[in-house]
């Protein structure tokens, strides 16, 4: 499923982003002073940066702007929209620098900025980029890789808005052979955006520290690493981090930046936000939080002259793969020269680092010296947690030669420390071996062996670019998701694992915004190309944790877990390497990576550009590797493959109902290079994956032109929904031509029997919100009332909008409550938006609004709990957002007046202290004559505690202290039929050693505070916390 599609030629198919009006800058005079072939750069720049008031402009559509551009520079140029990142790519042609700036024949460090901004200014109508908002981010200059393509020059710009940086907004221009070949832009078009924060920097930092300290960010965001459609092979899944409490002394704020932030992602909606970067001292982790700078919402969390001298040679041993004593197929340690190791002398305080031959030389030494060396150098320092450093010392007198061999000193666990030291220095030398491999790390890496990653002590490794730190875990046994155990060797002995983790650091330098799946794929590729082994992880692990020699086809394997989602892309990279060899593949992959393509498809475009475009001798090799073998297709590959093109764009994991007459199938059915088209077919089968399908059907399928003609990025056909039953379906596209047959697959879901007018797709930006069903207007049919983003909608039984209340101050994960507040037979709707409580009548008119001094994420309860007040009351819990929290019970009258504000005893928690469980109302003391009681569960100094109050705020029974954490609301029911109601509360408790969650259910009443016999009950082990309340029913 491509993430990009060409700009349409039909006005009816113009995307929203291309329908905007853009300005054509006319009459701009650019002055260039050329003296003896040297450009006056400052004068040049000042001449091209013009102010808005000096610009004369006319309006044209983006399509007209592209047509004008093509008429000036050639019809081979195309402008494509990146649907994943919301940007655009101008490519397909070559524009000599002399066509941009007259008299300038080459791109150099001194003029690349001026040339690029001249082009952007002249083509503002097409690209909508204001050069006054651009700031140089990075430049790369590399020698020619493929003969005939020329040297390359790449410039990346960052965007600012009124002095505030725009997150992830970047404009890239790439030149090959002194000709512009690519413009990749996701420039944000902004106006009327406030850059004055209402939330202070200190408040944002405080909240980030508290969220991380409490480990409670998932209660707001949910587990963003998981998809509702996730299918994970438990045998190949890594150990996932489970958030838990962190001592504040282990946290510090590294950086805080005010920025313009796109939220939600890929929405073209921008807000002012704080980016708070933390550092954790207990583990290798750099959490980054994003908060709305106007209202405080958490948006996202995303971790020589020779005199007398001393010289010598340093030897050691390392494992090119892994020790054969660990796994069959390994090898023995090989002798090697230890490069890049610091050798120091005292008292002269002279030093040198060994070269690639392991040789060091310290000149100008006089007198007896104490020589010292550790497994430490300019690029890496290796330590073993809890163990003293390995140190080599000697007393030397110049002139002398002193040699040593680390293998006689590093005798623990196969010499793992010297193994790590050599391998990290080896891969550092690889990435700094010369253009385009010129990406050094800034500073020394600290590498730990026998360490821990996020609380895991075995079978893992991790890297942290910000901290320049790598950790390799000891041999041991861990418990996997399915409850089975995995025994592994020390990851410090797997060369590919060491290379993989170091490559993560390099990837982060090249593109700090690289998505996780691409990060993993490229880290695997660099590790495998250096070891010349497509199997990653075998040795320390009993199997390949990932194998780059695979046939995985995009997008059917995607689960939302980055390691799993990387394999199709890394497989395509490896296939390309197999076809052309590493001497061609590796430099081209590095060049493409430098162009910052942040999807598989945009990376493919960059790789094609780096190889010389569609006329390159390697275009067929590239397209076969990506499109033919792995389903990663872009339009540049059409007619450039050895087999026909089969590519389904949509649907993918799309829901269709009986209200839709058909399932439209869009994509490409194309011909191979030199092939003759035969036909294409569409089939479908019941199942979620291809292996699930037992029978393929074409019933109800209608093909465009009967499937006898090629289709390029358009409608392939339709499937009548009348032919479908409820469930998941796998979709198969078959394309035949004289060169062979190609298949592509996708999936969709069908749900029939849908009520007329439904479904309605709501913007549920927070988990935990459910709809209420009630006849609020008394017409005899029930309405559906629900939160829709920052609004409340009421819809009739057929989906018609009855009323909508919009522009609440933030979205809400709670449920609306329905009740007759004044007991007049007319029902009101009550809803909470953080610190505001609203009540509306049956027609959506606001009855009242009450604002608490603090915030909450609870569902309101409507009940008659105060006999002195007429009508029914609204009961909520609440807790403060930023400062020390006092949890409270609020009781509001039918007219929205505050009746009671009862503070919860001993509930002063520092920092972010919102309450999540909603209150419950019922008879707890067994005396219905004196009214009902209010039950509430709160966090008291980090421990969930349940209280019961009467109508006057007095505690009826002792508070119940529970173990773990509670986000679910209590339930009141008489489960043993003794006439006394019980309180039922679900909690969860994380085990940081294995990530397993213990979910428990407690039941107690006034006579059994310790709990009824047999309770609490521990539910089967899970990796997900319980966030829902129990249900009570008579099952037998």
C-alpha cells in the first residue's frame, strides 16, 4: 500500500492539500555579483530575500503552478503528495544550477544555501515555502557513487514560525552532478497561531517529571505501542517496557523547547506545544513529553618530532559472529589488533590512541613513566556494571617498546569486554571510512556489559543516542508473553547485535525523527552488511530474531510493533544488496538515508534518486527488490520490474458495513519491463491473514475494463457487500503478463446488519469513553449521546444529529451521564471536560456549568444523596493537575451549585494527581432508611484506597487499602444474597522484573473489611492492565 500518490490530472481528484490557492511571485530581480568567478555571498543573499510588501502576486491552483513549472523546466518533473507525512516531493527531472542562478555552475558549501533559497523563492507558487522562515539544519557533500550521476550535495532546512521552531517541518533539496534532482518538503503553512504559552515552562517540566515518576502516562495516552489488530509471534517478541514508578532523584530535565507541533499527526492542524526532554539515571532512557502550551494536555510521549618515545602494539581477541560454545555454527576467538585505545603516561601526562594496526607512539618522553590503558578510547569506553574496570599498567623507561594482549587479562565470559570494545571501534571506522560514510558520533560512547535495559536483565540490548550509551545484557532466562521461557547467551558476544545497537546511534544522527520501524530495519541492514550474514541475533539467541532474507510482503505483516514491522523493508534492502553487491548497495543506501525519507516508500524514492533516477542502470534492481519482492511500490517503478506490478493501495484494515453498496479496490495492475499485459483479477477469502484463507472467491467482483487493461494508481474494481458475511476478509490482486504473475494482498472487515444511518465515526482521542443510550427528549425512541473529540453529540436512533455542543476546552475520556436533576420528568445530560462540568436539557441548551479549581477524568454520577437539597445531585471526584494534590468529592445541586466539597484524608500526592475511578452510590451500611452512601477509590500516597461516606461526609466503614493501582470504578452489589451490599474493586499490579501484570478483584463489605472468603482473586497473567469495572450477574 503506497504512502504516496501522484498529483491527479483530474480536478475532481485533487486532494484537499492541492486545492489551496498559492501565490506566484513575479517581477523578482535577483542581483548576482561575479568577480573572477567568485560570488559575493552576502550581497547575493540580501538580494533574493524580499519582503511580502515588495511582492506582486497572482493566484493560481497548485495544478496550474505545476503545469507552469513543467512548461519552464520539463514535463518529466512530477509533484507527489506524501499521504503519510503530509508533505510533497518534486522530482523526476534535473535542473542545472545555471538555470537557477545565472553564471553559477556548481554547488558548493559557500553557495548551496543561496542557490536553494533562490529556487524556493522563484517557485513559491508551487511549493508554498517562505524562505524567511527557513534555517539550515544539515548539509552533506559526497563523491560520486554511480558513474555518471555526479557528486551529490544535500541541504536540509528547518522551519521557524515567528521565531518558534516547527516540529518535524523540513525542506530538503538534493543536487546530483550540479543539478537539482529532488525537493522534498513538509513545510507547514501557518497563520494566526499564537506563540504565547498559557502554560509556563516550569509547569510543563513539573508535569513531565510527575508523569514519568508516577509511571502514569499510559493512563492518559493508552499503550501507543499496541494496535487493536496486533498479532505478535510470542516466540519472537522482545521484552516490552512496562511503566512504573521512578524516584524523582533519578529524573532530571535535559531540555525544554517551545515549538509549533502538529496534532494529531498528519492532520495539518498545528498547536503551540512544550517539548520536555528528561534524562533517567536508573536506566538508559531519555523520555520526551509534548504538552499543549495553551491548556496543558499531554499530547504525546514518544526514549611530530620523534624524541625519546614509548611505543608498542596492543593485541586482543574478538568473535566475528559468536562463540561456538554458545550455539552450533559459531566460531572461535580470532586475534586482532586493538585500534582506537587510549594509552596514557604519568607523570608526563602524555597520551596517544592506537591506530588501525593497534600501534601507539608517545614521543618526547623523559624519565620513568607509569603507563596505563583501559578498554577506553576516543570513541568508546567499556565497563561492566558492578565490576572494576580492566586496567593494564606497567612501569616503562624511554626509549622502549611495550606490547600487551588483552586476551590474557579479559578472562571473564569469553572476554566480552574486549569483544565489545573492538567491535564498536570497528563499526565506528566503517561509518567514518570516507564519503558517503562520513557520519561520526559526537564524543565517546559508554558501553555496558552485563547491564540492564528498562529493568530487563537478560536477553536484550539497547542504545540511547542522547546519552551516547549502549547496554548489553548478560546470559539468562526471561519469560515471554505466552508464559514460556527463553534462555539466551550474553548479547555482548553477538557481533551483529553490537553493530545493530551502534547503527541506531548513527541513524539518530542522520535523522533524529526517523520512525521506529525504519530505525530497526536500517540498524539490521548495517549490522548484516558488515557481518555479511542476513540472520540477526542467532548465537546469543537460539534462532534468528530477524532474518533479512525473507519474502514478507507489505503491508500484511504490520502489527504496530517496530521490530516486527521492519522486516519487509530490511528484506528489500537486503535483496538489493544481493543483486548489486555491497560495494554499490551500501553507499546508495547511505545516501538515501541522508535524504530523510520517513516512510518505506519515500526511502525507495530517495534510493532511486541516489542511483540516478528512472534512467539509472539500477532502476530495475531497486524496483524488483522493493516492489516485486516485498510489495513496497512507487509509481517510478512502473515498467521497471522483471514481473508485473500488483499493488493494492486501499482498502487496508478498513471497515465496511451494509450501508456501503460495495468495497472499492484501488491500486496498480501494471506490466513488467518488456512484458505484454494479459489481465488482472480480484479475489477475496475469509480470514485475517493469507494463511487463514481456504477458498478464494470472485463473487460480486466487478473489474475495471473487465481486468483486461492495466490500471495505474486508480480504481481496480469493486466487491458488492451483498456477497459478504460479517468478519475479516483477505483481498488478493493477481496480475498476469508475458513475464509472469504477481500477487498482492490486503485485508478489510465487513459488518452487516447495521442500523440505518450508522455507523457514525467519532473522534475518540482518549480511550475509555462510551456512549449513553436514553430517550432524552421523550419521543419514545432512544438517543445516542457520546463524546466526539472536544464536543458532545446527541443523535437519534437513525444517526441524525439532534444537537451538538462543541468547543469544550479539551477532549474527554469519560462518559456522559443522563438523569432527571429537578425531578420534573425532563432529563438532563451531564458531561465533564477536565475541570468543567456541564448540564444540558433535552434540546441541548446549557442549564448550568460549574468549574472546579482542579481537574478530573471521571464519569459523573446522578443520584439523590442529600436529603436537604431538592432534586438529584451530581457527584464527582477531582484532583489537581500540577501542584500538590488534595483529592476531593464534589456534590453539586440540581442547579449546579456546590453543596459539598469533602477532602480525602491523607491524599496529598505531589504533582500530577488526577483521579480516574468514578464514584459509586448505594446502600453500604445495610440501613436503607438513612439514605445511600458514596463510595470512592483514590490514590493515597501512591496506594489505591477506597472510602465510604454518608450524606454528611462521615466515613461509614474503615477505609480499604488495596495493593497495586486502580483506574476502574468500584461496583456495589449483594453478591452472596445476605441482604448486605458488597464493594467490588478491580486493581492491577506490575511486576517490573518480567513485565507481567497481576490483575486482581477485591470484594468486601461492612462486616468483612478484610474481604469475603476467597477474595481477592488474581486473574490469569497478562501484559495489559485492567482498566474496566467488573460486571455482576446471576450466571447460574
